[in-house]
C-alpha cells in the first residue's frame, strides 16, 4: 500500500508544470511570463480558475522548503498566490522577525500597501524562478493587504515581519518584479545556506551551553564552600 501511494504521489508530481526560470546573470534574458503583469481573476471563479488554483496549491505541497509561490512561476498568468509562514522555531533562528504567522493560504487578486511609519528591513530572499542565488532585499516591515479567499470572500488585514516580506515577494511576481531587480546584494545560494546553517549551529551551541550551566549550577555552590573551608 505504501509503495502504491508513493507511486501515485510521483505520478501526480510528474503532471505538475515546471517552474518558469530565468538566468540571474543575464538579467535581460527573462521569460516573458515573468515580465507580463498577471491578469485579475473574475469572481465567481470559473472551472479553469479552480483547476489553476489546485495546480498551484499542489505544486506548493510538493516542495519541502517552500514559503510561497505565485501562479506565474508555473506558467499560469493569473493573480493567484499561495504561501505559509508557520511558527517554526528553526526558521525563527535566521528569520528573527518571524512574529506574525499564517497557515497555508491561497489568495486571489492580492494587493498590499506598505506602512512607511514602521520602516524597512533588509534580509535575504531566494526564489524557485531565479536559480542559484539569494539576494539582500529591503522591504516594508509592515503592510496592509487585501485579497480574495478560495470562497470568493474579500479579506483585509495587516502583516509584519517575515510574513509581510513573504507576501510582498509573491505579489511582486504578479507585478513583474523579481527579487534580483531590487536586491542590494546578490550572493550564491550556497553561500546563503552556509550563513543559515552557521546561524542554526550557533543557536544549538548556545542552547547546549545554557543546558549545561543549568545542570551544573548546584555544583557551583559546593565548589565555593569547598574552597572557603579548605582554602583551595
């Protein structure tokens, strides 16, 4: 049964579209899909719209380390995004501004406006449509958003920190903006992963040290008393 389920999963993944990818070195050599504004989706949704939404959602689910996708990234020229910002302790190690969270969400015709009074934040971003690099991107710390849900209901609200960055990144795709267009610095993705892994390693070392100190604390007083009585 397990083998059959695995085979079915692989077949479903094989039916999903590939990513539309550009060469980060040749900035002018970008597929037209990524440089054409995505079209608004009419409400109520058509059967084709729902199929496209399901395709995007399924593509998102196949990735182990994916925070968000825009429909244009898989060749669907519509204003649809899917994203997730969970309260993951490991993610928070290098995404220190992970304060607002949201479970997997699909939005149709999303928009955002930046809240300038709260300022900006710089952090690294990657993208399935720009292979091999990461970029240091300045974005609003806080945004106001509006979008339609899968039920065709308009939702509005605010988002801060990493969630706000994530939403801005995906909506930028719909408006033909890649993170490499606005990055202050671009580095190889391998270098970024090394930075991320180093941050995780430092956090683990810090936690081990705190744990050891906590467990050894009772022995500190014993050692001090021994020193006071025996003079060594």
